[in-house]
C-alpha cells in the first residue's frame, strides 16, 4: 500500500507520498530571501529551523494568488533539505495498492517532478516527487542565497 497526502490548489488535486511529509500547519509569515531562485517564495522559521518555501503554483504553472490566512504549509523533507509548500488545503490522506499506481515515465515522460499517477474511486491524482521539485540549478541558487543570508547575521 502507498499512503498519499492529497492537497488542493485552485480546486485541482495533487498528492505527495506521506513518507515525505512531516506535518501541515496554517500559513505563517514568509520572509523574502534575496537572490533566491524564482521558484522560492522566501523562508519561514519553524521551531528554530529555517525552511525555504517553494512556490507550488509557479511549478505547476497555475495562476498566482495572494497567500491567505486559510492557506496551509506542507512541511516536507527532501533528500537534501526541509521544504515548505503553500497550498490552499490538505484534504485527506489516502491509501492505494501499489498496483493502482502507474509510474510517470509510462504516461508522462519528461515531467521529472511527477512520480506517478494513482487511480482513485473518483478519478486519478498525480503523485509529485518532493526531491525533484527543485531543479539542480534552483538547488544551487537556493544554497547560495541561504549562505548569503546566514553571512548577514
């Protein structure tokens, strides 16, 4: 069985593997991070940890919108760092048998950040790979921006 966290943006459904999600919190103030890649909205302080906030809307090519008090942050862990994603809401955790998950390479080759597609009772949902949300260039630019910010303190 695969466990997925289902999230919503503009009434569209997406999913992340539950194993990559640490927790979900209401959105908090995001501090801009100078010299960060365009995909990074800024940083947040979560229990003393500085966590970059990824602009999921930009990654998914959705229209930009102001962050609202009702929005949520999904705190996740990639192989390299913690990250936060701003989403409209987290709707549920679902379990699917592995056989009902199709790998992305079979139907969506070239979309690196999509891990697979899960069949649900009411349709399908794309499973996104948190490790591939940022490109290598974006990772390098983020590392540089975070290092510059730490040197200012």
